[in-house]
């Protein structure tokens, strides 16, 4: 049966509902639809009922048309929906390879994600990240995966980069789609395709990379050349490209060559660095033995040149030489070949002499500090065993010196139990001011504060819990200068180095630890009149801020957004019994800490929430408070 007349009636009734019933009597299209439907009325009782209802509507007086129209439209909609079906004409064909898999996910769930991937406007990145965290399987669906690949060219760079990370995480399933319709002369989206393909295939990408290299242009060519560095079989080709390419393409070839091994590579880099000192930048990320040897040689030559200048009475270092030295220091960071270890031993005997150097404007040039920092960062970032052993060796030459104390501590944290590390190094963190040799001991004390701040949770694992308790008794607390660190929660005041270290060493699983830190933060809450920052830290220790909170609120002159108070109380509700949280809400209700614009909302939300908690109900969401505006 051809039901097109039924759908025509439905369409005309919907138009009438929008345009108004005043024109129904003059709607000739509606009458024509009735005429087409009449022959079908004899075949079905329900269609006969619709035809009768339509005649009644057309004949109804103006005041009775509205109800007749709505009744008839409801009936027509119901009948039309019963005739709906799914499917498509033709034979089923398998999905193309690499286009994603067929997953039983309703379109209604995928549509918001697809809109975020294919449209423009704000808020899209947050939605993509949220779906990736909760439903990563959505991204391998055949309806979504092509949009992720197309999204490598998104106008918002952060979304494009996020799509690239997602594709790397999805694995090789997307490779055919990434290679399909690849444009060697394309733009940034094609560059990202090359980078993702290289990350997924590694050395296996070589045949495809070599194939597209001949046609690749501009940034895509540079990306292809760089990707060739992932396969040691490409050394000869990369050496050839380093000689023939120019600009960004040559830089890409140098970056790729920095990952290659072999005597031909070493010989090339020896000549390259002799001609272009700036090429030392490419050694920074190289983990090869030859790169470590060449970095040691290059840095050693420059340090020896400075020593010769000092012998000649020349203490000033030009700006160009400073920049060159810093480049070679970056190249040397983390390198651990025998030649590099020997260079550090040689430099150790000259740190004091290097302290006499001046920069290009005759101010002290901190080369000794830069050398020390380079070695320390190398230990912390790479964990290289030869560097760790070197650090303990250099510190062992004079354990009373502060210069290598952080290095030895970091090295020990990498290789030994936390309790053993604490036993060796805790005496350097003084709990009483010394009467003798105060300067040297204070330097060691501050060096320990600095490395604890840097490591906090340790390199190989958590530091010994006793460090935080010892910090509470420290003779000197903050490091020189006005360095500050912000806590992990939004809106908190900046912390000094001592308190930033203390928070990083917090261990919520240790009751003694938490009691001691909670007492300290309660005291600081009152001293600083900062209930928000220190109250949150008390909660992180599992304690209640009441008492100190009331006093801090009375002394504070700062006002806060109501959201910050909700966030504070929400954390209190996760930590404390309901009655305790309700009492804290009462303190806020009686205080003047809410900014003036939010006071009416706070007066409604705070007592209401306290009553909910006392009645055994959960702490409300922010949206519940927001609705009380």
C-alpha cells in the first residue's frame, strides 16, 4: 500500500499547527491531501478514521478547530510512527579496512562527540577529553574514527594535537585511514599524519616514508625526513639529505641523524660540529654514545678556553660565548659516557676558579652553578647509573660541601631504600642552629631544602615519611629569595619553599604524620588569616579546621566567590562526618567572607545544605547552589 497520502496529510497538519487554524478552511493543499487519502480509507479502518477526522476538521467552526486539529495530528503521528522501518536498499558490504569497527553504540551517544570533532566553537576540547576518559571505545567506531583523522587539521591547534594523541593511543587500527588520501604537499594536518604514522609503526614506516619523500614538500617533507630517523637502515639516506637539503629540511635531517649509530654518523657529526657550533642543539635529545663523547669534547674545549682566559687575567665572558656555553651544557645534560664522566671530574677541580668569571656587563657569571645544575638535572631526568655513581663520588670527596649534596641525595634516592637515604642525609637538615661552622652547615641545610622541594615524592618512590616531621623542626625554613609555589587546588594563596615541600611530603596514610602536619597548618591558618589555603591543607591531612577556622575567618579581610566556599565544604564533606561539615557551613553563614554579590545566594545555600547533611542526605552539587541565585 502506498502511504504517501498519509504522509502528505501529516505534513499539511503540521503546517496548520504552525500557521494557525484560521487558515485551515482555505487550505486547498489540505483538501487535496484528503482527496488522495479517501481511496485508502476503504482498505483500513484507521485510515477511514483519519479521513473522517480530516473532514470534520475542515467543516468545524473556527472556535472548534484547535482541539480537532490536535486530536487528528496525534492520531496521524501515531499511525505514521507505526509504519517506520530501519534499513537501506541494496546488499550489505564489509566496512573498508582501517576505517574503524562497527560498535553497537546509539547515534544519540555519538552525536555530541561528532559535533565536537567536526564543528567549530568553544567547549569542544573539554567534551572530547571527557569522552576519551569515560568511553575511549567510541573513538574506534567507524563513524568517529574518520572524524578524528580529519580533526588533525582542526583550526584549534589544541584539538588537533589532542586528536593526534588519541590516534597514537588507539594503535595501528587507524593506519590505513591515515595513509588514505595522504597529500604530500599538504599542510599541518598532513604533518601530524606523518608524526602519528611514525609513532605507530616505528622502523616499519620506512617503506611508506621513502615512497612519499620524493613528492613531499615544505613542512610535510621536513616531517618525513625527521620520521626517517626512527630506522637505523636509513643512515645513508639521511647523510645524503643532510648534504643536499636546506633550511628546515636540513634541520630535520640533522635531528634524525642524531638518533643514528655508526662510525659514519660519528664522523659526520665531528665535522658538522667543527663547522657549526649551533648544531650542538641536536645532541640534546640524542642518547647515543658518540653524542655523549662529542658533547663532552665540545663543552670541555670551551671550559678549557675560559680557564686559559682566567690565567691571562681575562674574567669577562662575551654574550656570544655565554650563549655557546649554554648550548653545550644542554647538549651535555644526561650524557654518561666515560668521556663525559671524566669531564665532570675535571670541572669539579675548577668550580672555585670559574666563580671569578663576569658576564658581558661585568656582573658575576654563574657558570659554576650552571655546571652543577646541568649534572643534577641529568641525574633527575635520566636516572643514569653512571651519573648517580659519579654524584656520590664527587660528594664523597668532601661531604661537608653543599655543592654536590643534592646530587648525592638524588642518586641515593634512585638506588637505595628510602629509610637508608633518610639515615644518611637527615643530619644535613638541621633542627638547631649550630654554634660552629654555621655558614657551611647552613649551606648544606638549604641545599637539602632545595632538593626535597625538587623531589618531594622521590625519584624511584616516595621519600621516607620522617622527612616531613623533621621539616617541622627545621632550624631555617625557607630558601633565600622570594620563590613561591601554588597549591594543587584552585584559588589558594602561594606557598613558600618550606610549605610547598611540606605539602609535597604529606602522607595521608600515616596518622602520626597527619596529626603533626594538621597542627602546623591550623596554626598557620590563624597566623596568616588564610582559612582557604591552610584549611584545605588541614582537610588533606584528614583533620577538621574548626576552631582555627573560626578565628581565621574573624581575622580575614579577603572575600571569596561562593564557588570557593562550596568547593571547600565539598572537600570537608568527603573528609569529615556530616555534623562536622554542617557546623563548618554554619561558621561560613555567620562570617563575612563571601563577596557582596554572592551574599543573598549564600544565605539560602549554606543553611539549606547544613539541614540536608543533618538529615542524612549527600552534599549537593555546585549546580544546586547555582540555582539559588
